[in-house]
C-alpha cells in the first residue's frame, strides 16, 4: 500500500516524499482511513512505529477541507496533549513539516519557559495546539485558551501520563472540552486505569493494535556486558571510541547519574551533553538541537527522553543503568533502528541489576547476547544498603531521648496502679513526722511566736541590704499628710474632689 491509496491530498503527499517516507507503516495504514472518516481511534503501538504521522496527516487534511472558520480570530480546532516537553516540541515540528504548504497555523506550549511569547502567539490565532497538561491548565485558568470550537482531541502516550502522575491534569483538561468531538487515544500499554480512561473518552472507537510493547524491533542488534559498577565508565569510554559509533544515546537511571557520566566522559576527552528534569527547558532544547545537528556525538539522558524523541540516524543506544521497569527498556532501545534503519543497543549489567535483567529477558522473550570485555565482572555479592550514620552531634540527643521517654511513660502509669495509690496514702503521715519532732523538742514559751520569724528571714535573705536602704530612706523623708494636701489645694484654689483620690 502507498500513501496515495490512503487518499491523502497532493500537498501532504509531497510533504511525505520530502520526509523520505516510501510506504506507510502498519499503524499508519490502520489509523489514517478511520481518522479521515471522523471516527474515534484507540491505538496501541510502541514508539518508533510512525504514530505521529498516523494522526498528524489526517488531522491536517480534515482541517484544510473544513475551510477557514468564520470567526474573527482563528479558534483552536485540534488539541494534542503530550506528557513531556520534548515530545510536544517533536510533534509540533512534525505538524510544521507535514503542513508547510497548507494555510494552517500550529502552536506548541509547555512549561519551563516564559508564557508571554506563547500567549502572544495564541492571541494571533491558532488552528492546531500541541501542549503539556500543566501549562495548558494554567493558561486555561488565566483565560488565554478556550476550547469551545475544538473538533479533534488527541491524547498521546496515555500510559506515560499515568506514570508521571498527570492523570488528574488530563481529566481537568477533558472537563473543558466540548462533548461533540473526535477523540484519538494512543498508548503503548493498557494498564487498568488507562483502559478505564479510554472507555470514558471514546465513542464506538476503531481499535488499532500494532507491535505490542514486548516485541522489540528486529533490526536492532541487542547485546549485554556483565561488568562491575565501578568499571562501567571505562567500558563506555572504550566503546564510544569505536569508529562505527556515529551518534550515541546513553541512558542512566537517575539525574545525578547522568551528570556524573558526562563528567567522567569529559575526563576521557569525549564531549557529551546531559538532558533530564533538573535541566532548564532552554538547556534541554539546546542539548537536543546540538545532538540532532551532529555538533555533539553523545547525549546522556534519563527516561524522560525514552519516548517520542525521534533522532534521525541514531546508531547506538547504551543502557548504562538497566531500567527498573522492563517496558522502559523497549522504549529506550526504540530510539535507534527507526524508519527502516539498523540500530545497535548495548546494555551494562552489574551484580545489583540481575533482577532487572531477568525481567527484561522475560518480557522480550529472548536472552541478550553476552559480550566480553577487558573488565569482566569480579564482584558477585550484591551491595547491602546500610542505614546512614547519624550526623555529628546527634548521637547524644538520641541517647537522651531514649532514656527520657520511658521515664515519662512510667510516671504516667504509676497513679493508675492501685499499689501506687496505697503507697501515696501511706506516705502522707511520713511527711508530717518532721513537724511532730519539732513539737516534742524542748523549747521556750516564746518559740511558737518566733516560728514565723526564721521563715521570713530565710526568704528575703538576699534582699536584706535593699530593704535597709528603703527603711532608711523612709525614715529620712517626712510623711505627707492629708493636711498638707488641703494646703496645696487651697493655694491653687481647686475644689477638693469627692471621688476616690489616691494619695
């Protein structure tokens, strides 16, 4: 089957030829006709199968055939929702490339950059909007985006939305969509929550299933090196220096691991760039641009770049760290071997990653070919993670808490026990014994009257000197009598108040 048999308009056929497409992929053959007919589609296909063109080409043709809307400003008629910024930018570039000879205006919005340029572009009018959930909900809340005239809604990488925790943001976007619309739903896997979401969105959909996630591309040569964790950097540098490595995408499990690999490669005189969530959007776009243009030969990334990033001519994929989920392995190596080209996927495995390796081989249904290197595995005992030692100065605090807490508990429980109540009653007469001893002691008749004296002297013992000075000042100062007050008031001729005067 050819693209002409799919009944595409001449401008789109010319754009397809310029992109180098010879014939449609299976998902394109199964998806384009029902989308052109206005039906809902549920597509289950792995990355790298031509999924973007499967929905972009028919959307462009339908909007072009509908003609220019009669409203003063171009309303948004197609919305494509994607999980990551890189994928949104990639889809936007595809829409621009396919529709460069059509009078349609695409736009892309995502977070991590200033919103003012995006708002200005939206104010000029947009036909096709590619967006990530966060920025889209933000601009909808501010009143810059209205979806009242939407005709087509595309939810791409739905399972990835679920993994990244965007499912609630997606539902919020759906609440702003009109009920009468065409919905295209694409996902590589179908977990229960994603399947439930698809059922609520789609109406009598056409189901398209191509290449389940467990089947990897046959053109990709997959191999595995058993190497200790400390020697992975040496092996990676050695393999990257081989002549057949034209461009390489290296995957790590963590963001800090990606930065560390870039630093280690720089020590080996190998230039590389890192791309992950901690990088700013400008830095991520610049790294991708340099890598696609060939300015940088090696890019180190986390799984954020494992889906939807179409890098033409990528020759090698290195799994520096095996992923925690076996499905992520399929998406990683799917970055190479695209559009009918050959690709090579090389993975490293240390003793701590044997569990992940078994899960990957079980999912793919094949055993990865083992390779030998100068650094064979020598550590065969898994690393035991020990708890972090307490910081300096915190050991004594922990000991004090351990001693004090039990004492508080026992003090609270003592009044509840009947034994302690009896002990308290028995202890009362013991407290009165010192008073009885003082009464029985031989004292003079004046002692009972003098008993308060030592108590009064004992309490203000420290303030004897100030009291003496106060008494001396009072003795030297003449007393102010009521008669003196009358004299003063007669002098000023003020009547004596009958209120509560204070002297």
